[in-house]
């Protein structure tokens, strides 16, 4: 799992792989733990990409979580304009 580019200025893409098709929740949090964004995607077997637009978020470090079934992964991304 990774997001590219990182750091990013406005847009980044989170890439992840799945062993089988599954619904995946992609959630972005600020460092206080407040949810800033969430989308659910229909993931396919193999490589998946989820684009993320920063919109009006301020510069800083954000955590993202990918959740599917009983599994989750948390990563870090840096917004720097």
C-alpha cells in the first residue's frame, strides 16, 4: 500500500492490491483523529487505485485507512502546497 506522490500538493493516488474482489473503505483523518473524507470503492483482484483530492484541507500530515472485511491498513500522507 502506498500513495503517490507523497508529499503531494493537491492530488495523490492510493494504490493497494487485493487477493479477491471486495468493498474497501478509504478514510482520511487529521492528526487529531477527526475524519476528513471517506469513500467506499469496489476493489478488484490485483492492483487498485483510489484518487484523493485535498480540496480545502490545510497543509500537514494526514492519516489514511483502508478497511475491507476484518482487515485494515493505516498509512501517512503529507499535504504541502
